[in-house]
C-alpha cells in the first residue's frame, strides 16, 4: 500500500526527546552516500515511530502483491528496486503522512544519487576517450620523431601502458610472403628468453603458439594462456612461461595480417576486459600505420644517403678526370645561368627559350620540348616545343608515348630506333608523332613527384646521345625543375595578386547589390519559414493541427494541470466507423472529402481554444480544456457523435458514418502527453467493442487489462520457445460398458507462475497475436510422439484443428508427414473441425479433409448443433463422426421424459444413424445424463462423469482404461 498525503507532514512526537532522533535521521538521509545508506537512515527514521519496523529492498519486477504490514516508500531508479517498510504493527495509519513525507525525501535522494552516478560514468567515458586521443596523437608523433627504432618501440610501449596494464608487452612483425616473423620489441618480467630484435625466424618456429594463431587467423585472443592453448589445433608448444591473462590483437594492412600486439599478466589480480581488447585492437591499427610511416621514412633516408654517396662519387670521378673539366665548367655555367633565368626572365615563355639555349650549349638540342602534367594530372601539355618535323604539339590525354613512359617510371630514358621499336612490339609504347632515331628524356621532379619531362631527340644518325648525355641532362633537369617550381610559384603569386585586386573591386561593386538581395532573401526566407512551420504542424488534407502540434499543446496542458490540479482537461480519440468500407466503395477522393467535412463538424462542436487534430487516416483527436468534471467531456463526445450522425453530402452521393470516441482524463500518474493519447486510444477500442457509435472513458480497469494483455502476449511467445504447452487427454468411452475407445487431446498451458491454464484463458490472445497455429503444432507433435503408447493399434486420439490451419494448402501433407515420422497409423488419429472452419474456404477445406480421409485419418464435426447445422456439410464433406455439444447434454432431463434438448439430441442421433455416422456426446457429468443418452441410442460419450482431462503420464500405465 502507498500513501499520498495532500499536505506536507509535520514532525510530531509523543514525548520530549523523540524529535531530535528524527531530525538527525532526516539530515543523515539527505547526506547518504549510496542507496544502502538511504535504506539504513530510512530504517532509523521509521523505528522512531514503529520500533518493530524493518526497511528492506524488493525488486521492481517482482509480481508479489504487497502483504498487510508492508508499505512502499520509494523506488531506486539506478538499481530498479523498491524500498518498503515491513512491520508487524497492526496499524500504520497514525504515521501515514509522516511515512509518505519520508518516502518523498528518500525518492529525491535516490534520484540525486542516480544522477550523480550517471555523471561520474559520463566523466569516466570522456576521460578514457581523452586518454585514447592523446595516445593516438603520441603514436602519430612517434612516426616522425628523430630517435631510432628502439626508442620508438619503447615509446609505443609507454603509450599502451597508459591505456591498460602492459608491464609485459611485445610487438611481432609478420612477412606473409616470406613466411617469417621478427620480434623488434620484447619486454617480459618472467620470460628470460628474449628474442633478437633484428633476428628473423620462420613462422614454423612458433607454430601452434598463441602468437602464431593470432597471425594465422587474423583474430584477437584473450584469456588465460592455459585455457586458450586448449583450443589450438595442435599440441601445446612450450614457448615462454604461462600467464594468468593473455591478450593479443592482429595488426592489419587491409585484409592482410602484418603483425600483432601482445600484452600479458602474471598477476592473478590483473585481468583484461572486452574494453581492453577493443582498445588494443583500435590502437594496433595506429601502431601499424606509425611503423609503416617510420619504415618508409627510414627507407627514404637510406635512399637519400645512397644518392648523396653516388653524387659524391661522381664528383670525385669528375675531379679526377681532367678531360671532363671543361665540360664540367660549362655545366656549372649552365646551372648558374638557369638559376639566374629563374629570377630575371620577365615571362615563362622567355624562360623556356633561354633554358633551350643553355641546354643547346651542353648537347645536341635542335629538337627539344618540355612536357608538363596539367593541374588535374589527366592531361599532358607542351608549354615549349621546337622540332624539325613536329611543328606544333597540342595538349593530349595521357597515353602510352615515350613521354608518358618517363612520367610513369620517374626515370630517364635513353633509347635508339631499335629500342623504341622493341617497346612498341611489346605494347609498352604506342607510336605517336614523328619517329626519331635517338631519343633522350628525363623527368622533371619536384615535391618528390614527376611533374614533367625534358626531352631532346635526333632524326639523323650524325647526332646521337650517350649515357654521359643522359647523366648530364638528368643533373641539369634537377635544377631546371627547381627553377620551374620557383618560376611557377612566382607566376602564381602574381596572378593571385592580380586576381585578388580584381575580385576586391568586383566584390565591392557587388556588395551593394548583394545587400539589397540579402534583405529580399531574408524577407522571403521568413515567409517560407512561417509557411514551413505551419505545414510541419498541420495536416495537409484538412488543415487541422497534426500529431506534433497536438502533443505540444497536450504537454502544455499537462504542465498546467500539475501546477493547478483543479483545472481539468480531456483528450478525445475519435475513430470513424466503417471508413475503410466507404473508402473502398466510393474511392479515396470522396474519402478525403469526407475527412475534410468531418474535421469541420468536429471543430464546430468545440470552443475556440480547444484543439482538433488529425492523427492520420480516419483518426482524430481533441484537446478540451477548462472542463469541470468528467461528465462534461462525455457530453462533448456525445455532441460530436450526434453531429457526425447527420448524413454527408459528397457530390451526388449521400454518405452516412458514425464515430467511436475514447476519453482520457489527467491524473498525477501521467508524465508524458503520449500516455494520455495512448489511453484515449484504448478507451476508443472499448467503445468499438461495446457496439460502436458511442463514447467510453479510460479507467483503471482498462489500464489493468492493457498491462495484463501485454504481459500475456510476452508470456505466450516465451512459452512457445520453452515448450510450455502440453496436451491433456480426456477418455472417450462406450456408454454401455464404460470401455475407453479413444481420447480427445485438449490444450493446456503449464504457466511457470500462474499454474495450469485452460485455453479459454489465453487462446483469444494467441489468435490475435498469430501464435495459435504454432501452439497447435506443438500439441500435434506431442500427440504424435505419445499416440502409439496411449492407444496402440486399437483406439484413436482426436485433435482439434482450427479454421486458421486450413488457410495453409499443405496442412494435410504436414499432418501425414508428422504421422509417418513418428510411425503412427493414420486410423489412430481423428481430426475435429467446427462448422466455422468449413465456411472459410470450402473448396480447399474439402480437398484437405478428403485427402486425410483417403489416407485413413478420421474426420469429426465438433459442437454439432450450435452453428448453422447445415445438412449440406454432412453430404459435402467426408465426415464420419458427429460430436453433440455439451450445451444439449446438460439440459437432458433426469427422468424418462421428453424435453426440447432431448428432441434435439434424438434428432441428431437419428440423422447420424441414417448417414451411418458415429455420435459422441460431450460434457456428460451425471448418471442421469448418461442414461438419457443411452435411451436415445447414443453409444459413445465423454465428460467429467468418467474422467477429467489429464496428462499422458496418467494414462500410460493402463492405456484405454479408466482405472489408470
């Protein structure tokens, strides 16, 4: 039980000295550090008034009903538990207000504690993210640091150690192509066998170890090494001491594994978690990137060192070769000239011409051109070209010419006619332009990329090029490329300055126009925003507010109600009856017109401040404010129903419709506007169930029914997965000698909490949720497994097949396959159907029943006499047994006298005898009913007189016997 006092409690005590403990308990409650402290302080407070009382926790999910002497104080939102008072005192009403006040204090403190815990958790997550971010920055910085690889590995170890326990840490690199591994870094407090950082070993050397498994599978592993090794495919390889916890993650380049990071713990108080696994996996990819960048950097340094050494050797050779001194001087002068031209040429065209003259002083350059890549890297341009045969070189797409060959390879090419022809035959080149006898091209490189080609060529055998010429032109090309880069930078800067000045002028001139346009655009945007806001909050068809605007107004009304509980309001959920029939018969356009007029009529029934909203389809909702009592909302609903009853004139048609209305009124339990709308919807469905064209008010009974229905739906689905549905068997006996001839399998549910349930308590919900067929098949399966043990080859078992099963065209085949699977003779099974099942799809039902009958399965018509009782069923379908409904059997007279029910049963028996059908009477409960049936000529029956339905275990001891 709970208390909800209307005023704040005052601290009153029966005697002097009892107030101070209560005050101290309240102060300690407000300072409580956790939920257990809250419970202890509440207990101290309560015991001041109820010395025998105890305060304890109970889970929120518990379905136990509060017993007498138990009072709920508060709910802990963090652990979802209820704090309650348990006392043996007979009367707690004297301190009801005080205890309710204590409950509010405890609830407030528990909410504060929950919010504080959530805040600490968020701060922890942010701190972890910040640590990870700093670690990733540190890893990236290591790739460009100046220290050596060993120092970098040690720094990476420190970074990983800042994120998790990594006292024992090593990095392994894997070369899949050569199938080798290397341990560039290895730190372990227990393992004394430290591998050589530069040593390379085959992957087979560590085969069937944990590290080998990570490298081969590309998946991380975590756990005690002894447990992980049990799952390895081969025998354990004793490499290194066993660890209490081991975590290894792969390093990948795309889908290829190139290494792994491993941390391990030899301490039983230190273990890794899934968060550590995810964190180390994430860090491993950044470590891989950093290692590759560092290796690339070292490779570049090595290449620079190699090139520097080669140039030094070339200079030494040049100094030693006296015969090359003059050429070297010319080269030096050319280089100075090129550097000078880069700073003195007034245009890029003059610079190209001057460079041509300089190169012509070094080697034969009558045919000379400069090729450059376009800005988008897709075209080849020729800013300068002088040639005896190709006068003009137009820009072209990148192809397979000699120039593109040098660009792709980034190396100089010296080729004669024979080499050029060979490249053409090998489809490395495609011929273009005039064919030269000798061709020499070198790449122009800046920013470590080939951005162009410097080429000379000869069409006569008198002029050839040698390796020295290639070396000379390559050397000159470096300086030309630098000069070109500076020249282009200067030109770009000049153009940028000119463009900036032009843009400033144009921008200044356009600002005035832009300001004017901007003011116009702002005005237009404001108009569009107002229109969009209206369209966002209103229905496009009726112009009424939509669900969003209704919920906003509902939230305002609910907040106002919390501040002023006397100001009531009501939510009306309106649904048109039979609107789908109207829409399908006269069309959607007429249906839309009807909805528009319905919205107008509802609006006319309300005050100006009330809100009418269309929720979608034929559903409307109304917010009525300022009502004085629930009857006012009912009167408004009746007025709307009466207004909608008047016929609608839609074109040439006169349409009639009606409405069902659900009403929800605010209570302190409502916290969100959607809850009011939901409950009004539930009340509307009750109005429809009660006959439509009426209004219904949501109350506690509806709330309990909705919660109960929701729980039952969940229980049904869980029961299916746990196989909680079982068949109970009721014997069918011969009325003359009470011999059991068969059983009827009846559905029961062994609910884990509510016990054994009959179909009437859950079957309608199962049909609504679509679970009924699955439940039936569970029963059919169990009947098939138990049939031979129950009836052998003499009796039969009847199973009830609902009409929904006959929608499946393969029902007969599934049943027959089930019988074959469990080796059950078809004659041992009878299928009971109702008249309703025969009505839904006559042709398909007839085909299924005839196929079952042809295979030996018996067919019985259940509840005969309660439906249409059409004789055409008996003629049309292969029915061999009629079952008389218990409603006729109950009414049979005790003595040998005639009654209406006696006549009906006698007529059914006579009909069955004439058609050579068997008759089974259901629901026999008394000896007089049995005697009456025997006088009529009914031979078989079932009911509580003989036996109640029971599980198969009861009948397996003595099959086909009532003495089981």
